[in-house]
C-alpha cells in the first residue's frame, strides 16, 4: 500500500458532528479543504455521502447484534480491502490488507471481532495485537488485578521521590513530585481539629494531575512497541487529559487530536491549540455510546486516519497505574504512611482506583471518600444518582462508569452541587492562597462534610487531592458575572463594593 494512501471514507462533516469555534477547532471547511488537497495529489478518492452508503457495501445490523460475514470491497489502485458497516447511524469501517482478508465479523455492542486477533485482522501467520487500534466500550467492568496479586498483568514502576537535577532535559521530567501543603485557615473556620493536607496537583507543568496519566499512557505504549514515531495520537477529553497529551506529543513530536464537548472552557481549548493539538468540539449532553459524542467521534477519527491510535483514558490501565505507582506513593511518603482519610473527586476513576488501592494496602483503616457531581452516574449506590441533570464543574463526573474506575475501595460517596463547589474553590484561593480549579472546591467542601461525619479529631489527618489549576477557569467561576448569572455568588458577594 502506498505510504500516502488515504482510504475512501465518509467525512465527519456529512454526519454533522464538527462545530466551528473561534479557538482553532477543525471546522467542516478546513476538513474538506484538506481532503481536496489530497485529491489533487492523486491520493484521495471522492468522499461519499451517507445517501450513497449502500453503494459502499454497508450492512445494517440490529443494535447489539454481531452481523454476518462481511464481504470486503476493493479499493481501486490498491491490493487492500475495506469492511464497512452501518450500526445505529454510525459508519464503522476497517481497512484490511490483501494478505489478511478472512472471515470477519463485528459485535457492535462490545466492539469485539471474530476472525481477528484482539482487533487486528489475522493473516496466515497471525497479526500483531495493538490495543490502541482496538476500540472497546469504555463502560465495561474492570478486570484489573494489579497490586499485590501474583497474577498482575501489568508492569508496575518504582516511582521514588524525585530528586531533580538543576537542569531538566525536557518539561516531561518535571511531571510528578507535587507538594503536600497544609491548609491552615479553612479547617479552623469550619471548627475542625484534624490536620488537612492538600495534594497540590495543580503544580504539574500542564496544570493538572492528568499530566501523570498522559505521560504514562504514551510511554507504556512506546515501550511495548504499539506507538512509534510518526503516529497520530487521539484522545476524547474534558480538557485536562487533552492538555497533558498535547504537551507530551509536543515534546515527542506526535500529531495530536483532542475531541471534547462544547461546554468545556475556552481556556482549555486555547492551551491545547497553543501546544499544537487539533481540536474537535462535539455538542453537549450526547450519551457516550452515540456516534456524535466525543467518545464516538474520537473512535471514528482513529478508524479513518492512518497510523492513528486512541489512548482511551476510560479503559487504559496506565491511567490508574500512574496513580498507584506515583500519586499514592508520594502521599504515603509525605505522611510517613500515617493518614486517616483521603478525599478524591471522580471522573475517569483512574485517580480514585490507583490511589485508593495502594492506600488500602498500606493503611487499611484509612477512609476513602469519593465525590461525584449531581447529574453524574458514578456514585454508589445507584439511587444516589440523578440521570440527566446538568452540572458545570469540569473534570469530574461522567454519564457512565468507566472501566478504569474500581469503586470497591470507597467507604463513602458524596454527591456534589455546583454552587457549593465553586464557592469553596474561591475560598481556597482567597483564604489559603492556592490557585485551584473548581473541582478542588468540590473535593474540599464535601471532604469537610466527611471529616465531620466520620468525627476526625485532633491528631488525625485528611488528604484532599486538588486536581487542577485556576488557569483553565478565568472566565468561569472566577468571573463574578458568570457566577452571578447562575446564582452561585454568596449573598455578601452580590452586594456592590462601596
């Protein structure tokens, strides 16, 4: 197959998925211009519209049912073939080199494939498995057994307390090793006697703890030979992981594509664009399992773009492993293995899973408190959750339970409201001088409630993880007008200054 071959494909523009923004997102015009240029170079065939899908050999399968054997269709001028499916309005396609064509079916409910080896078409000699080219639903139950288990399938890494040289080789060497800072004022004003420590992940070079997982996911894939120079890395994100991935890609030289919902802040988009990432925005409120969602669009981009790979933080075991090997070890080292409570906000669940698992191993009596926004569906029991309710705190909460999220170590869940979260975030800035994002306010507000509920006393210690920095929210909860429009301001803050 020629190096510059681009397979015939259905443009995302015809699906109405791309939204034009003022911050560098790839709109329909740019998308079509790129393919027009490829066509002039003789390496691209005319994009087919959805009205012509039957001409492309598309099979319509019932939802959740694997289809019959598919007959590959040939690409003019190549020896390769393409299997094309239409499923619940989503076009699914796979390019198969001539020497790998065989019996090929897809179970659209799980993403598993028959006639392939772990997602890669099998030739006579077999084909190499690459999990970054094998899409799986991000809400499947976790089967991870890492930790003290003897059958640990992962490679744990020793992450000693970093001793940094005076000159770093790149910004990536500055990831991890964030400080623990004692909160001196808010706890006292709340009548608490216990010690409150903040794990300040907003000191990461990209501004959030997601720098840890971005580096770990990419380096683990590199070490296993799945991702090599010249690759395109794709990730659906609410912003923080996208920034971390874009930063790592900028240093390592990979092309980076981030897909994120429209509701996320423009500051995040601008930061990723500055790092060289290409941004796709999707409409808000679309269920993750729909093709128009940020998860669905990321999947289709991976299927359409040659030599592209989906990191998939919702399923990737390197996500919780980064916190099991790193974040949790740093907390335990700073506390000399003596702590009574840890408070964690939940998004992908990687932080919760990795930190809670390690701490329960070393401090089994430590209480793990998890915080989930109202409207998110991660908390247990399910009766706590209210499906369909919108929330504006970013970086936490999901409309499904990610595979990376292992909830078995949580002692108590709290559901979080936006108003209390943003008000506490502003208090942290004002009273403790820590420039944190909104979800840090979520963690501390409900962490204080948990400290009271569990009766933490003088001499006991609680660690609250502050996830990201104020930089991403300058036009959000820091803005009085934005807060006032939503009724989030305190009564005294609504009074005009004299």
